[in-house]
């Protein structure tokens, strides 16, 4: 099985995480520090899970099972929903824009549980 998609999405996501971290450190000027922390949390989670997305096939032992694809899908969805919601809240300073964050968090947790269930 090919895991090329995980390397591509993980690499692009990691690049975006570095860019958003730089924006959060130098360009984001929210009225409240709470919104900056929310934005920074999104960037931190995106970078961590982007690295994990790229590493998932190796952690799972390659193409012997579908687990790398399942975990990768959960991590991809989780990154988009959780970090995307954090970015939206941080930029707009409106907590109503963060309603997808819990779903994204659950997807990230499901990705981690998928890794825990890998049988080698």
C-alpha cells in the first residue's frame, strides 16, 4: 500500500504550522491574550500531529495492515478541524468559530487509539 498521501499532507501541514506559528508570534495582535493562546494551541497541535502523520506508516510497520491509513485519516481530519477552529477563534476573536474543535479533538484521539491497537 502507498502512504505517499500521508507524507504529502503531513509535509504541507507541517509547513503551514511553521507559518502560522510565525504569524502568531509576530503578526497576530488580538485584544485579549486568550485568543493568542488559542491560536498558538492550534499551531502546536498542528505541528505535532503533522510529524506524527508522516511517521505513522513507519510506526505501524508499513503496509501490512490498514491501520496506517485509518490513523492517518483520523490525524488529517483532526488537524483540519481542531487547528482550523483554533485559528478561526484566534483571528476572529469569536469563540463561536471554534465549534468544530471538539470533533477535531476526538478525531486526534481516535488516531492515537488506532496506533495503540497496532499488532506487530
